[in-house]
C-alpha cells in the first residue's frame, strides 16, 4: 500500500519556484493539523509540533518539515484563544504571529500528512477528495499506528527526513485496518473552546503526549530528558 504523490505540489518537484521564493526547502514534507475553529486545538498542536522539531533538530526547516494548521469552520484571521497561548507558554513554545485559517482545498492538496483532532474532522478532510484518505488520520490514531512501526524499517536519516516521513505515512496507512482503537473515544481530542484554563492544560498535555512518539519517529531523535 502506498500513499499518493501525484499532483500534490509539495515534494514532487511541482511548485518548486514558489517554495524557493518563500525560502522553504525545495524538497519538503508538509504537516497540516486540523480542528474546528483553528483557535484552540490545532494551533496548540501546530506550535507544539514546531517546538518539538526545533528541540530535536535545532531548526525544523533543516529537515524539510513544514507545519501548519487550519479549521473546518476556521475563524479566518483570528488569534488563537488566550488559554491556548498560556498552554503553549507552559511548554516553552512560541505562540506569536498566529492567525486562524479556514480549511481550503489547497491546504489538503499540498499536505503530505493531515492530522485531525477528531474522527469527524478526519471524515470532513477525506470528503474533500484529493486522494486524502491514505494521508489523513486523527492525531491519536496516527500516534497509535506509529508506535507499532519498527523504526529500523524506515529509511535512514542519511536518506533525508522527507523520505523518512513519507515512508512513515505509508507504513501507518498500511496498518490502519489492522490496529484499531480500543474505543472510538480513544482517537478523539476534545474541544476546550470556552473551557477554563485547567481543561485547556489537560488538552495540551494530551496533545503533547500524542505528539512525542510521532516527532521521534519523524526525526529519529528522542525527546530530551
């Protein structure tokens, strides 16, 4: 089982000029985090992913990994929720410069990996088409699958992080029908919108815990202890 590559515009040579003009690596792997409003869960997940990559690599773009987010009912141009900023500060992650985005077809087309907060978000992304099914997972679903993948079966880091990331997605997609969640709720990250800071912090901890094995698998570098 292989993940689709054709027509995606990222990492297959298409759109290289625009990437070069933006100062991005020409061979890139784009991770898209999706929630509802793009002001709580997906901003936290985006910025914690960037923070974890920077912690392991020094500079995430060094490995060609690009991390962004959007919302199925995204608050276009809105800042993230203040409690989300506080959660990111707790982890030492940068919350500055964020603006919400509504999920568009172009975001899905360009993404190499889409990680959603819930199964409903996953279904919405897949329903948009663009051969997204084999590269769209809930965050917790992808974490569960990644944990079952032997790192030794992935391309070595010498082959580049983009090749390793693409292989990881293909391996996870192949496992999806064999490694099911113990319960439907196990794959969900619940919405903290309007909730007190304590609940936001619990969601932040949940997201951070789910991201750790994913970033380790992508980079081959474990978190600092």
